[in-house]
């Protein structure tokens, strides 16, 4: 459904402390195996060690990995060394201005960053899928200052995607809850959202 709507990347959500769309590693591996070989699939992982992430990735064999939590630097460097050709996306949860400094340390460690609205410090940690918007002015500053491609996430939907793209000027956008109804992917919401994105690209 997502590919038909024009999505460039497909995110597969593995085990998380909270949030929608979580599926088993077995299901992720099955989906990946059944897709055309050129499809760019992404494993969303909440693991914080190189070994644990590699164990997941070896099983599902996605094109890329999205790190939704912060890894110790030594673990991230190990992962980059072990997976030099795997596309790595580091999520930054934008809670305030400190996110700018957090984002800039990844310039030589990952392939892109993704700005989301989770809160890893909550008692019930949220690492994505919140449906909440963060301060887009901070995201705009990060886009202007980093050398990496930036994906914008967090509460994006048809009603606000044009404003978000025009203000932040991200490399791409990412969403989950904004195209779901009762927890399930909604074809009409997905097609409408992608239509708005393509319209902005044509401007």
C-alpha cells in the first residue's frame, strides 16, 4: 500500500517500549523477503548495543537501520564499522534547543538523522509514533546547520505537511500515526498525504 502511494522508504517497527505499528522480527523478515530487491526497507530498532542491533539486522536483512534511541558512541562506531554499507538513520527527539547540539555530533557517524517528538526520559519511554508536533523552528535550525540529510517526523498529517515542509525544508518526511485509523494503516489518509508531499516537490 505504501509503495503504491509513492513511499521511497518503508519502515518496519521492531520491539519498542511503546507506540503503534510494532511487528515481530519474523514478520519483518517475511515482508522484506517478499518485496522487490530494490525496495529500500528500514528496520526501526530500540536496541542500544551493536551486538543486539546486528542480531536483529542479520535476521531481517533490511536495506537500512533506524536507531530510535541514543547509543553510546563506542557502540555506534562499532555498528558503523560492522555495517559500512548499511544506511544508518539516527533519531533525535526534539525536546528543546539542546537537540541542535545533539544532532550535530552525528555528522560523521550516520548517513542521515530523523527529527521526532518522543521522550526517552519518560517513565514510559516514547521513541516515536506519538502523533505529537515538536518545535519546527528548532528542526529548521538543525537542517540549516548539519551536513547530513534530515527527515522530519512527529505529528505530521495532511493538514500540516505543507507548512512543515515549507518551514523546515527537510530532505524528507516520515510518519506513522498520521496515516492510521484505529491503529491500522489507512489507504485514503496515505494517498492524501503523499499527494500533498508530491505537490510540494513540484513547487
